[in-house]
């Protein structure tokens, strides 16, 4: 239950096997372990003490993998920062966690510099770049850290916090999800079992490592002694070329990526014979898209994961044998699968009573993958961790075979293109416009994104504003992916309950009617 130990184990058992590949960069497990120990030594020389936070603002790279494990080795807490956030959102996370060190790649170095100039109390900036890219003062170069004397493993593990993954907040405030070493190792063990990850597995990391869905897979592959292959982001040609060149076995995607892949005209001509498993999750998978993928990729198995950051992140999986539309195992593709080996999943009513199969209530999860809580937010932690269970805020039911069906979001979260968007954040931005009297933000179906952010807006009397004006207004305040993709201006007022609460269920209903599955 110590993440740094997983590096030492793989270096011991598979010293000359490939550990990490990005383009021309190739490290064996022995070399990777040596770099991690030296980078950890560099972090300690910068003043890092056990429990200090190290933040990373960067695209995927081999250095992002090193960042996680060097931070663990040095005794710190890794804080990956969403590169799509607006500057105020980045600032909140840095201030909230009290990051001592901020690492950035060249593409995001100006944003990191601006954060410090604006008053973010970060003690040290580190440039994660090739040696050919110099680090201006007062920056320290990543490759200089890699020349430091190797540090001894700080020995943190088990219930010590390993990572803070920040998510959107239901009240507009982001939440730092505290995941321990034990949380992430137990999730890794279930991933290894369900996905057959082992020594020799070649895993392509294309999902952003600042998300736990992408980040957590780093830990399972390291624990198994497999090979990490990294590309900065998802682009069709580099994605396919990397699978061909490195003989990739497994990768994780979101349905929007798969949709783009299915639009590739020459997909059948590419050599994808090494690819054995596509793992997906984070947003709805349309049945038509899945059927098309099964037809065009006949040698590839599919596995769906359901969970959330607070669950490290997986609670249930839909195994490959249930990804079929024929035979005895057909009929489950609309589900989110069955509980993983170490998870208990129940459906509860508002009074905490467990509901029988088929009845809709709140999805609750118990097990060693459940987070320690939210950083600096004890009240919110106590609201979701009750009676030993994580109350997910998702509505769903479990059928007589133990398959979970997620039918709605109690907490009004929208998943668009694999990104979590909390409606309150978007509503706060809309309400900041002087013409907006009332608004409600909901997720509506999107073939491209799974769900799209949509706003219902009532304007103040005598005032006028266009849809484009409001979207531009929002983009100045929140990340672009959180901004509404469509806005409907409503006359009168929005539907409300007797207590005066806006009835989002009523607003959503016309968009989701006649759909078998609303969310994933």
C-alpha cells in the first residue's frame, strides 16, 4: 500500500524491461526508478517536507508520470491541475492546497508565472521541459532536479494522502479529493484483475493525467510492471500511429474519442492487431456508437467503468462479455456494470433505507477505494460520507443480476466530453451578467459530447442580450468546456416547486424522453 514501493518492485523484477515511452524517450524500469529517486532528491533539496503539496500544470508527458512517483518518493502529495481551467480556478486550487512547488511545461509556464505574479504563494517554480529549453530565473529546470543525489524513499503509504484531485463544486467551490496510497493501490488491484494488466502489458496513456481516470491507470500499470506509453493529447493520427509503433495492448478513452475514431475512413487499413482492450467511461456511450465500434474493431474487447473521483475512481465495471447485442449475455450495455471485487454498491432512499432491486434511489458505495474526504471541507465531507458509505449523488437502480443502472444525477452534475461540470458553477457565471434574472443549467443529449451544457435563462424586464453575448461572458469567468453550448431564453419564469426550488427535472424531461439511458 505504498505507491513508491511499486516502482522499486518493478525495477527489481523487470529491470531491463521498458517502463516509460514517449516518442524517442525510453526508460527501462531500472532507469525509471533511478530518475524517480533523483527527482525526489531534487524536490527535497527545494525544501519539500513530508505532506507538502506539489502541483503540476502540464499536458501529458513522460515527466507527468515521473511527477507522481517522485512526489510520492519524496513524501509529498501530488496535486494535478486541470489545464482547461480558467485562471481563477487554478488560483483557487493552488491557494486551497497550499502548493509549495508548481511544475509546468513550456505550454503552461506563462500561466504558472502569472499565478505567482498575481500573488499565489508558491515557493518554487519548476520547468518540465527538454534540456534544450532553458529555465529562466527564478525557475528550476526539471532535468537539473534529475541530476540531484538520489533520495531515500520517505516511506509514506497506507492511509497517508497520496493525491489531491480537484473536482468542480456543487456550490461553485472546487473540492480537493483526498485519495490515500491505500485508495489508489486497491483501485489498481481491481483494475489489474478486470483488465488483465500484467508485466508485459503496453498501456497507452491518452486521457489527461490531471483526471483520476487517466492518472489512476498509471498506478496499476506500475504495480504490474507493464509499460507506460504516453502521448500529449488525443489526436487521431498520433493515436493510431502510436498503437501501431509501440504495439499497444490497452488504452482508456471517453466516448467522444471513440466517436472521432469511428469517423476515420481508413481505420480498417491500420494495424491495430496488438490492441486487445478499450476501456471507457466518464460519459454516456450511445448504443449505435458501441455497435459500430464492435463491428469495426472486431479484435478489441470493450470494458466500461463507472465511478467518480471520490472512489479512486471505479465502483462498477461492465465486463467485455456483456458488450454484446446477441445471445444470453446481451441486454446489459445500457447498464454501468457490476461492482468491482472490493466494492459494495447499494441503492438507498432519502432516509437511508436500502431499496430492493429495480427501485430508484441514490447510489451509495462502501469499500477501501472510498476517499478520505475533501481537503479543508469537513462539513461537505460529512455530508457525503455517512454511516460508512459514500453517497455519490447519482440516482440509479440495481437489477436482479446485480447490474447498476444510472438514471439521473441527484447533484446536477453534467459530464460533457469526459469533463465534470457542476451546474452551480455555470449558473454563478450567468448570474454575474446584469441582464440575467433567473437561470438553470442542465445537461442535454449530445451525439458528440455525450451531454452538452444547456442553459434556460429568464432576462430582467426591459433588458436584452444575445446567446453569443452570454457565452462570451461565461468564458471570461470559467473554463470553456463549462460554458453553455446552447441557451434558451424563457418568458415568464422557470418552473418551481412549492418551496420555490427550480424544477430541473421538468426542464430536462423534454430532452431526455424516449431515451433508454440518460447518463453513464
